[in-house]
C-alpha cells in the first residue's frame, strides 16, 4: 500500500493549493480564448488563406512551367524567334480571328 502520510507543513500545502489554482486559472483562460467565436473564425480564416496561398503558389509554378515550355518552343537560345514555328501559328491565329469576325458580321446582317 502507498504511504498516505503528508510531511508538508500547512503553509506548504496552502502554497501548493495556491499554485495549482493559478495553473488551473491559466488553463481555463486559455480554453476560453480557444473556444471564443472570434478565435474560431480567425483560425478558420487563417486556414483558408493558407490553403489559397498554397493553391495560388502551385498554380503560379504550373503557369510558369507552361510559359517556359512555350517560350522554348518559339524562341531559340539567343532569344530570337524561331520563324519556322512562329509563322504557322500566326497564320492559324489570323485565320481563326478572320473566321470569327466573318461569323459575327453574318449574324448582324
């Protein structure tokens, strides 16, 4: 069996009780802050912002990768355009814009 005798003085017991009350009060204050609606909303906002930042960062990396890939296809190492690739794409773009303009004109008439 465990020894249940206490060799502390009444002053030591009172000091221990006071210290434990203070610790308990701090704990209760912390719990009160954590469950306060403003704290909960603030935490939720912080999580959303972190998620959006992460998503935007991933999107930026992906877009940067695509732009770099397109650039390497249409620009040589010296920075000059690769005409053998630029001219066909430009002709396709001009053709598509022309067809769209012609279709819009026909709808107005």
